[in-house]
C-alpha cells in the first residue's frame, strides 16, 4: 500500500474522505450518524465533522478520537482516523462500545495550514478553569525576548529569518528552554498576534467540543480518548503522552501498554492543556467512571540544539509571515517549507511510519484498555 494512501493535500479532500467513511461505520453500527458543526462563518465552510455511534446493547466503553486541535496536524490525524476505521473498527465489540471520531477540531487552521485558530489561539492552551488567574499572564522566558515572538515587521530576507534568527535564539535561550518551546511551551495570554497565544477567553472550537464531550461520556462507564498530534517528541517516533490526572505512574503505563515511548506530561507551568482539563472535568463530574486520555505525538524533528532552534525559529517565522507578510516570494516559500517539514512532512518514509507506528499505538492502547476483542 503506498505510503500516501491515507494522506490528503487539502482540508476539503481530507474531510470528504472522512465523510465517506460513514457508510463503512454503518456496517457495524447501523444507527451511526455524521454530526457537523461550523466554526466561524458559514460562508467559510469550515466544519468539524463527527462520526458518532452508540453501543448497540450496553454502554460500556466509549472511544473518542480527536484530530486537528492544531489545524495543520489534522492531516496526520485524519490518516489515523482512516486507519482506525479500516483496521480496528471491525474488531471492536459493537454491542458494548460506542465511538466519536472527530475530524478537525480546528478546521480553519487545517484549511489554512496553521496550528492555531482564526483568532491565533493555540487551543491546547485555551482550556482554562479560571480565566481571572491567567489573563494577561506571560511566561517569563517568553517575556524576556518578547520582541522575537510578537511580530512587528514583514520578513526581510532568507538570511535574516534563518541564519540571523538562528544565532539570536541560540544566544537568548538555554537548551532546556528551547526544548520546552519545542514540546511544552508555557504559552501566554496577553499578545494576540504573538506565538503560543492561549487567548483571553474560551475560543469557539474549544467551547463547541467541550460541551459535546461532557455529554458523550455521560452514558459510558469507560471513556477512552485518543488525541492525535504531530511535530513534537523524538523524530520518527510515536510518543504516547498521558496527563497528570492519570493515576498510574510512567513505569506502570509502559508496562501496561508494552510500549516504551510512553510519557506522563508534567505541566506545572502550563495553563490550558486540553486533555488535562477534559480528564479532570470527567473525573470531577463523574467520579465513578474510569476515564483514560492519551495524546499521540508523531515526531518529525530531532532533539539536537540545532533541531530545537529550527522548531522555535519556524514557529516565529510562520507567525510573522501570517501577520506581517514577507517582502520576497522566496522567503514566503522557505518559511512554508520549514513549517510543513515541522508539522506535515511530505517524505514518503515519514508518512509510512505514521501508519506503522499508528498501528502500534492504537493496538497498545486498545489492548491495555481491554477494548480490542481480537488481535489484528
Ligand atoms: Zn499538536
């Protein structure tokens, strides 16, 4: 099977492919349906699409898969949804399992090849319990070099946005700080056009998903949520990341999943993490349920200092290009190429390993949660 089989080039192509899968899902759940809601104005036609089906006899397990929280990462997410529907749905016990498969939580971002929403918000920093505590807050490392992160002028030339920015970042930050920017940036809730902006209030896509999610889990004993991302973690690896609200230790999780790339996120300095928020909400509202949330992170870039700088540099340039533009076409092309390399590589080998590792990850999680009924 060619490596590109599951991967689309545009948001609309990806969405059409997902919508077509409803008929396949109906083979197992005849009452399955497609729910669609708009994000932004109807004319823009950016929708979040959900294939939903409820357990036929007894509402025990609920599998939720979300994709495209970071718009552009939705292409990898969509590939994983296709894989899941084709290879894993047939093996699931339809009598006791329900599904909610979510295509593009942030469809505007996916259509426009950005991570953020139309309001420049990183949705994974937007799930805030108490807005009064964070509005106006800016991480100290970020504040120290604010003018790098908040764009003021168009991009000049390739040299200044690559080599010169590279050495400036190298001087300004420690390796540890650069690693945080790559995988766990703290975010900021002040500068609307800045990188890593978490917003000053709930953004529409987060609001829409949150209210549905809490209704979906209501009927089920065991909600299992897998949230698909790309760009973070070690290159060409799939890292499975559990939240702090998970009671098992990292070692225990590795053992339970028989998978070595398992982590628990330690997010003391991070506000607005969506998976942590949802898992804690479910635990608080429904203490009797066994809720499990796992983020799939498909790595694209290495962990050397140069690689870390590449990631921050690319985030800064892409954001500056969006708000201020570039004086030259070649700069625009370079920045877009770097951004694709970071979040949606076109390399055939990368796409092939997403499918191979995706299978390993889905199997590890489903098996450890006793959901898969036959081995694939
Ligand atoms: Zn992401």
